[in-house]
């Protein structure tokens, strides 16, 4: 660790820890953790996999449509109040799902978890890094985003153990209690320790705060920059979720054991963490605009490997490549939005792109599921995905100006 990075981490530790904390506990609303509750809820409601998939898609799309409205308040509400609102929403959603006995309550519960967990916890984490860090924005986003692979690596094991001891409802209730007794107090403490940096930002941008710009969605949709970034964001969310949702079926088609498939997931988490943090210094040096969309190159290579080869070693290698592309892309994209649109409206802008990402995570499993039901081979499905991803990469090569 260089002296410069060491100084950066020590001087900004509290604010970075705040971002890391929220990214970690956004896992409560992420697909990889919610999937653990699927068998119990399907048994409760006596529904099929396809019916549950529809319920999940409805809740996910609903959260995506709500997110721009609530996410935009990040630009106008004081940081502590906004953070408490998001954590409280996540806690209520966890409790609601834990007490659900009817399909309507299950939909509302999943809607809340997707909105406040996957959506707004991540949004608050990354937007805070993008706002309060200027020259070191890339390193800050990369460091805070380590909460995601940390959650992927640890929480499924803990939740599975909890479910084995106190059942799925009890596991959800313990998660809610954790939000109230651990996440909220710790988040407020870390923000209090970061008040010097937050106050400095407010003073520096007081004029902008007094006349906060309102983002007109129609203007954003007419902006060519939006249509350069969006296809890349959509394809990564679409493909990642579909792969993990049907990973056991993919392993069966390729002749890989379930244990091998599950064990290979750590390769994705580690590669993603390396990508998120490793690219930060390059973003700060060369700007995110210049690096976008080259993070798609390892991603494309990972998809190509899944198409061409069946050896079991291909899966962890492909996940490493996909994880590197995904991890570097998260840091680059979030830093680039602040570069292009300004930190003062990062909440409104970022929430629009999160909406695209969340919709893509709902659409991916549905499309893959339909194609698999039609007996379309994985080779053909991934070939189509590869072509679409390659087109998004080529589209992303267009020059992105600041204005």
C-alpha cells in the first residue's frame, strides 16, 4: 500500500466505512440472499417456480419505477435523515415479509426489500462517495463497494445457519433487528465522525444547494450520453442475474456438479472486489469517461468462454472475467455519472440508472426462463447475449463529452 493510499484511507476512514456498511447490508435486498427464502415461500403459497418468478419480477419492476422519485431526495434531504429513512424502510420490509401469509403481503415485502435494500442502500452508499469525494472519487467508490462482495461471501452462510435454527421467518426478523440495533446506530456514528468533510462540501457548494437543480427525465432521455451508458448497464444487470438465477441448470447442462457450481461463486466475488478497488486509482488519474467502456472486454471474454468450452474449470475462469468486468464497471460508471452531470444532482441522476439496472435484473431471469422452457440451448442463449453485449460495447466506444 503506497503512502498516498494509506493516508487517504486513514483520513477518510469513517466516511468510507459508512459506504461499506450500507453496501454490505444492501445484501438483505439482493437476489443472491432473497433466493434462500424462495423454497419456503413457494411452499407457503403453494405456487410454482414460474409463479414465484412472476411475483418477484412484479416486485422488482415496481421498486425500479419508484426508485427515481425516492432516490432523488438524496440531493435535498440531510444525510443522516435520508440514511435513517432508507434503513427504516428496509427494516419494515423485512418484518412485513416475515409475517406474510398472503401473496399480496409477499409482493409488498419483496417490493420493499428490492427498493430499500438493493436499490436505496446501494444508492445512498455510492452517491455519498461520489458526492463527498472529488479528486479521489474513484478510490472512494471502489473501497465502499467492497461491501457487496463481502456480503456475497458471508451473509448467505449466516442466513442459512439462522434458517436452520429459527426458520425463515425468524431469520428475516433477526435481520430486521440487526438493521435497528446495529446498522442504523453505526451509520449515524460514522456520519458524525465524517461531519468535517460533509460540512466542507456544503460550504463549497452552498450556492448550488440553495438552488438545487431538478432533473427533467425527458431531458435525460434526449441526452446522447444516456444512450451510450444505458445499454452497458442493462446488459450487465440482465446477464449477471440470469446466470446466477439459473446457475444450477447451467451446471447440469455443462455436466458440472452443484457443489462445483456453488463453490465457483467465490471467484466472482473475489474478482469483483479486485476490480472495484483496483480501478479506482486509474479512474482518478485518467477520468472515468476515458476508461468507459473498456471494462466490458473481460466481460465479453467470460461470456465467450461459457459458449466455447465445457470443462469444469471454465466456470470459475469465466466468473473471474465476468467479475472483473462487473467490478471495474461499477466504479467507473458511478464515478462517470458525477463527472458528467455534477455531484450536486448525483442522487437524481444515479437513481435513473439504478432503475435501468433493477429492471434488467427482473427481465433477465424471465427471458432466460422462457427460452429454457422452449428448450433453447445454453450455447444459443449465451451466443445471443454475447452479440447484444458486444453491440453495447461498440455503442459505448462513442466519445462521451462532459456537456
